[in-house]
C-alpha cells in the first residue's frame, strides 16, 4: 500500500513590504509550507474568504484595510488561526490584536527559525483541539463553582453571559482553574498553552492574562482572581485570599 501523502500546511501571508514579503514567502516555502502571499488587507480578506487556509500570517500596518480590521472580519466569519506581526514595542497594537482574537503575535524583526516555530506551535495547538473535539456537536459544559466551562465552544460564562475568550485564553484559564491556588510558572504555561519555550522578552502570555482579567470582569465574575506572583508566575485564587 502506498503511504498517504500529507499535504503541507497552507499559509496566507499578508505583508505589504515587498522585500520582507518575498523573503517570508521564500523561506516558509523552503520550510515545507505552501504559501500564498498578497500585499493588502482587502486582497488578503478576499483570499481568506475564497479558499481555506490553515493559518494567516498578517502585518498590522497594511495599506487601506489594516490587519486589525481584517482580523475583525475574519473572526466574525471563521476560526482560522491568525498570527499578527508588527514593529517591536507596539504594545497598543499587540493588545488590540489579542483583544480581537489573534492567536499569537510576532514582533519585527524576527528570524525565520522563530517564525517557523511560532507557526508550527499554533498549528499543533489547533490540531490537538480538533482531535479532542467531541464527535457529536453538543456542547459539553461543566460548571465549576459559579463559572461555566464550555469545552466545545472554548469559552466560559457567568450568569448567562459569555466571556468570548480566544482559544489560547480559554486553555490558559482552564489550566489555571484545574490548578487553583497553585502558582504556575511562566515557562510551564508557555509550554502548556502556547506550545513553545519561554523568553523574557515575549509578552504574549502577559497579554492573554490581561485579556482574561478584563473579560471576566466584564461579565461580572469576581469570585476568583488571576494574580501575578512576581518572579514566579500566575495563580488563580479566591478573591479574598492573600498570595
């Protein structure tokens, strides 16, 4: 029997810089990805609607329709994972990206090795989620305390209000909830949630934590709080507990 050939991941790269765009296209192609490259947000959105992609790699600053605008449209229509790119230090852009549903953020400049690792980590997370998806499309809900975890939807709710967590935010909150009152280190959480090693210059986990806090507060959930333990990591603890 001839072994079944596994198709390479199909990546949509949206980058208006012709030099960087061509470089990313060439390097990812060498890494074994099938890459479609375009140079505007509007064109990228049309391509994403026209054909399925395994992942979208997108700059935030794009001519015409920005990357954040494209992300908003995509999140209203599909769940294709998105990695945003922007200049190093553009914290407001990173926050907006994660708030609007980005799966990861890559600061410029970056190496091809890091780009490949980030893409593979996101694709690996998506594959694991799909593998554990229940065959019958009925949400499996478990109420823990006063917060309801919906495994199928990848979201939590309180008093019938949904927090609208991203996949990474849900996974992070679930791990912290299962280990409530225990301080979990950043290296551990990076491996478990983001599927990559920890770097002190990487703020992705901090952004996810910030968004979880904001979203839980928005739905009125205050029984437990996600706290930072400086020099150690994060802990989910009762609101009146001292860490």
